[in-house]
């Protein structure tokens, strides 16, 4: 593990930990060996834990089921997902007409939403739809946005790690629509400061009392640091040394995997966070 010069003081103040999911606790359907035990050790030491993700392919229930099947003892209320943030945002607006470009499972979290076709939408919620992307679909979205609809991006990740290698994520499509329309999307997930704020406040803590552990140096670590958290980068998942070195983000700590986190914090007094 490596650290920034003054990080030890910051670590001593940590009471809560935000865990990114895919790439930190598992990759696809493959568990990061030892990850469940690492989380259990941190809970036993008194650290509050929340599990955050930008994934837009799984519903809250499916995420919880996956974590349980992989051996993690997690309550559904401890999972903070980007689609959930989008759902809550639409609720606060009074459920305006919206088009949902989401995987079928994730659409289940939007049962109360007023869903319409793209051409009738006031808001377009854009997530991962896999192979469904076509030029015709992009052009339909472009035209509706030019007519005044607003774009809600579940996230804008550049790429993600699968069991077969890296794949382009939806950030490229979000950027294309922003460029062509000249209008910015409202981003719900990481690295949005609001997303981190929701997760931190849910633990009853302030950002300077929390750390984010992730495999994405920009979205996870950079986003967390911008929101006031300690940023810990793991060398699993989408981590690539050359990419991390080229990033302007400088993690507070870099560790091989989540399994080093209890050791990193283990010499510190037990915490009392909820």
C-alpha cells in the first residue's frame, strides 16, 4: 500500500466507509477473494458501511440478492445506487413524464414513474441498455432534447471492467448528446457531490469522517475527494496503472485490494459510527 504524506491523520478520523461494488467487492459474477471477510472485520471494528454503485442494470432488490449470494451481510437500506438517486429526483419533481432508457431489471425500481415514449418525455433517464444502442435511437434522443426535454444521466462512466475485459460505458453516449445539443446532462451517480452527500448523511456522518474505496480513480476517488472524503484506490477491477498515473487525481491511499483495508485501519481505535 502507498499513502500521501499527511494521510495518517485523516485515516484516524474515519468512522464510515463507502464501498464501490463492481471492481472492488466483485468483478461481474466473480467475487474478490476475501472481500466478505474484510467487510465483516471492518463492521466488527465499528465502522459504518454503505455500498455505492453507478450500475443501471440491476434493481435495488437484485443488487441486494447478488451481494447476499456472494457472502456479504448487507441490508437493502445500506445500498445507495445511482438509479435510486434518479428515482428520488423524479419523485421530488412530482413524477413528470419521462422516458426510461434502462435495463429491464433496473426499470423495476421506477414503478411509480410516469413513463412515456421518447417523443413525449419531459425527462429522459439514460442508463446502460447494452446492445440496444443504435444511431436511430441516438437521433430520437437528440431531437427530443433539442425540443426542450432534459437529460438525466444515471452516471457518465467512461468504461468498466467485465469478466472478459474492459467495455465502453454510457459516458460516451452522454457526452455525445451533450455535445450535439449544447446542454449538460444532470448526472445522478458518482462523481456527483450530491450522490456522495446522500450516502454520507445516511450514516449520520460528515464527509471528513468518511472514506471511499473504489477502482475508478476519477469517478470513485476523485469524486469522493471533491466531496470531502478520503479517497482510497484499489488495484482491482478497472484499475490500470498507466491510466491512474495519467489522471490528475491523486489518491490518499493506494492498496492492492479491499483485503488490505482492515490492515490499513486495524491499528486505529475501534469506531462507534452507526
